[in-house]
C-alpha cells in the first residue's frame, strides 16, 4: 500500500531539488519524443541512425508518454510548483552555454592536451572561433 506524502513535511530545499529533477527528466523526455518523431536524424557532425522498427518506435513513444504521465502524477503528489520561465531566459541560457563551449575551443585554452598547434592552424582556428563567438554574441543582443 502506498502512502500519501504529507506536503508539510517536505522541506523547501528538498522540494526545489525534486522540482529541478522533474524539469530535467521532462526535458529529456521532450528530446526523446522529438528524436522518435523526426524522420531526418542528424546534425552538422553527428547523425543518428534509425535502427528501430515502426513497432519498436511506437512502443517506445508509448512508454515515454507513460513515464511523462507518471512524472506528472509525481509532481502533483508532492505538490511541486510550476515555474514559468521567460523564453528570453531560456534562449540566453542556451547561447551562454554555446559561448562557453566555443571560448573553450580557442587554441590558448586547448593547451592542456600536450600537443602544440601548428602556427598556421592556430591562427585559422582562432579566427574561426572568433567569428562564431561574434555571431553568438550578436544573437544574444537581439534577444534582450
């Protein structure tokens, strides 16, 4: 027999952790549903080979929906709050992550591998990364 949790006994710090976890799991479910629903799988440097049968895909989507439903029940059971986030905040967070990753691709930051860059390649990479970082910064400026 399952017990019904007493919401008053859940400490605010524990509630926040549960809310963050539910959000992260839900984001993962969103990505899986998109992946299973897309007919074209791929990006610039990574492609996903579809080795699933249509029946297998349908079964996985059904299980993901079931998990999402159970996650929703879990959030209600523990009285977890919904936290609306402005789209600008989400977009800025994504661009901030992109900026950090690109900055870490600068030759001066990649010296921990024990191999020096060829001087010509170093300059070309620096220029390419700078161009991408500039685009990310410009995109962020349009969101504000």
